[in-house]
C-alpha cells in the first residue's frame, strides 16, 4: 500500500524523517532510536539521501532494514543532482525489491554553481513524471516551501512550481521546516485557490541550539518570527544550549498543537535521529501517540 492510501485513512497522523549515519559503526545506536520511535506507530518514515546521491546505498540499506526489522512504511528520498535515468531506475527497482513503494522526489541541493551537475533530471517534477510513468505502483511525494524556496524570485513563482509538481503526479507534499504556523495555513489556502487539494504535511524541526538555528536559517531561507527568536535568545543567555533545547522543544510542541487545531492532516517531524527529543515534543499530544 502506498503512503497516500495510508494517510487518507488516518487523521491526524505522525510521520518521521531520519538521516542515515555515514559510518556503519553508528548503525546500532541509530536503530535503537528508530525502535523507540517505531512504538509511536508513525504512518510512515522517510530516509534522506546525501547531496548529489552520495551515501544513497546507505539510504537504501537503512530504509530496507527499517521496513524489515520494525515493519515501518518507509519513503526514500531521491534527488535530481547528477542523476541519470539508468541509475534512478536501478535504485527504484532495488527499493521495490526491498518492499519500499514510495519516494520523495527532490531537486537536491546544488554543490556550488556548477551547471554540469544536471544530467537527465533538472527539476523534482522531472523525477515525478519519470517514476510515475515507469512504476505506476510507486507512490511519489514532493517538497514545498511555506517561506518560498530561497532561489524563487517571489512567493507566487514558488507556488507555481509547487502546483506544477502536483500536476506532474505528486501524491502529497511535505513542507520545508518553518516556524510561523500562519505560513502553513496561507500556503494551503493559496494551493486550494489554484485547485490543489492534495495533502500538505507540515514539517517541524526542533531548535536545539542557537548555532544550529542560525545555520538552518542561512541554508534553507526559512524565517522565524522575532518573538520566537527572542525567546530562544533569552534562553541561550540564561542557560546556554540546554536551555535553548528545552525552549526549542516547547516551541515545537506549541507548533504541533496549533497545526492540529488548524486542521493539518498530520505532522511530519524531523527526528534528528533523537528519540528523546521527539518523545518530549509529542508528550501531551495523545492523538499522535504522545
């Protein structure tokens, strides 16, 4: 069963994102974190894919083991950067052989301004069309941006590309991280005004330090309301990283509650491979297993 069929039958739901450890020596600890979070019965778990397809074998092996060992429905990330049709076809076939029937189609982060990195795919919609045409039984999701992609000249232009991915066959979309719940509400409304009513899952990333927050904001172009930034800054001044971690978890929990109250179909939690953080965020949210 594809993820789109699972999420249509359950609301609200929880989904989780993991990143594969680079070294196999780290795998036992990683799977220990996955095992704890699997008890929350997430509707699916996604596994990221290194820049330019690096560590993609790790992604496949990790995803296959999560499905086999814990019975999780797993979605593998898939990126355009440096990808050729033959290599993507081989990868999708291997996913299906491992019992994985969903991918998250992404353009991927560009390593600098190199134009020769593009081979057979340049946009996420190209991946969507390719997978949907050759593997009609595969589910394909895409990403969207409440704050607009940093390379988009305007919010309207970004929305046009998001609609294009849905028109190409995307089953549902997962948002980039954001901190202002109103941005998610506005994105859904703008999509609906253009006839797109497919599920949009809000992606929530907890802030665990000021350094990580500033790095995230510079990389992905997300914005944070001044009030929240000042809350985190005050926590940092009062108690350093540990105080920021507590405040970040509190803010993430607040986001989850507000999004569910808005009618979001579910919550996609960027787990940071940290069960303690995820369980703290979800405490007091019984409808998501907390």
